[in-house]
C-alpha cells in the first residue's frame, strides 16, 4: 500500500458565481469547480483504490472574508457568522462538497484542513463540527501546521506581520459580550478596501507584483490610481486613530514595512530558517499565489503550492493571465526517503468550457 499525500492551497472558494437574485457575484474568484472535482475523483478513484490517500488543504480553501456584495457580516467575525459563511459556500458549490464526501468515504482516505488568513474561521469549533458532518468523520483540523515524514506544512501567512494572528488565542470579547475574531490588519484591508475596489477593477487582487501595478496605474489609469491612493490613506487613518486600542497598535506601521510585506520575502526567509534550524527536509507553504520549488542545498527544499485562482502576472517571464492549479504530490511510503514534487493539474480533456465575463 502506497501512502500518498496531496497538498493544495489558496482556492478561495466563495458563495458561487451567481447570488440568490441571479446577479453575477464579483467577489467570487474560484471558477475551477469542474477541474477540482476531477482532481478529487481521480486521486479518490480506482487507480488509488488500494492506497492510503490524504488530501491536505493548506489554507484559504474557503474565502471567508468576502463571499458576495450582499454579505451582511464581513467586518466582524463571530463563530456564528463564520458558520453561516461556510454553509453558504457549500450551498454555492454543492458538487465539490459531494466529491469531498465521496473521497473521504473511502476507508484509506482522509481530508485534513489547515487555516489560512482568508479562512481563519476554521478555528471555530462549530465550523469544524459542521464541515466534519458534511465531509466525513475522518476529517481533521490543525490549528497552525502539520508535519510528517520530515515534511513541514503550513499556510505561510504567519511569517508576514501583515497577515499573522495567534491561532491559539484568536478572539477577544467585544462591548456586546461576544467572542470576536482578532483579525490581522491584512484581513481588515481585504474587507474594507479591496472589496470596494473590485467593483471598479475586478482584477485588482489578482495582479502580481502589486508594486508594478501601482506604477502601471499611475501612468495608464491615473484617475483610478488616485481614487485607490486616497482610499488607502483614508482606510489607514480611520484605523490608525480608531477608538479600539488594539487596532490603533496594529496600524502603527511605516510605509517601508507595508511595501516589504507585498513581496512575500519574509515567507522565503521563514521557510529557509525552518530548514536550517530543524530536522525537516521539506517545507511546504501556500499564501503567496506563486507556485515554486526551491532547493537550499544540504538544508532541504521549499515548495509553494501556488493557487487555483486566476493570476495576472506583470513579470516579463510570466506575463499574462493564467490559472496554474499547482499542488504538492508526496509519496511517503518510505517515510525516511519521501518523494516530493510540485505538479500542475490539467484535468481531463474538455472540448469546450463556459466563459464567465
């Protein structure tokens, strides 16, 4: 029996392409339902029937910050609101839920979740209980990282001050006496700034690197550049001088630190430090939406599983729009010498597919 582990991340599955009224949902970034279902069915199918297969969902599988423009509970997350969002996401992608249930029903299979900064609501006990009830009793949740066979798996957001949070002490009691998630200011930025900007430029959160886009917008989209800049400044001032002392402290940031956070360099450093200072031979992150496989000589190897959402690259080497659907494939039958590689899921051949504009 082979022991196969698959690591995917950053699908950002929302409420669905259309809302209850039939209106196109601009906040939905995931449009790969067919290929994801094929992926789950393939590794849960006959070819791997006698193998032990674990699907490790390494953060940001759910888009729990913004699920649509009608979402009434985006800026204040409680256990109830997080549960409501997950229920709506499953309703909008029922076939994915069915595929996960069928995969998990196999006796040697299991599904494992780790939280990311967009689905930190997975830390709530009632959310975990609901997902387990929908997918199967073998479903597992880890609050920060998961390790096996000399391999360390983590979403990666905890290595960026912009998106890090305490996964063991993630709530505070507000003035109403409710336990509320203590969101990192990167999540607040997504909810209060990016969600509104997507109404004008729906692609704004897909452009990489963002620093290059700012230069492009200044020259070629000047009116939107200033609208965006004023919105960013207004957002920062509103939070920097908030009545909430926690929020004031979080927004005591220099422009240099903010710009450095956009490069994800701290994640690369974090991965290297784990390899250098521990016995792990592999580190697997997600979060950056950029699939990669780096080797650090005798220290080990670092893989980033990228994303299954569209990326608009402004780098010359990768210029253009693409959906990579990358994942880590791990054969750890021999736990002392696992086979680890980064792959791309192309799916079964389709003559045609629907275009959503």
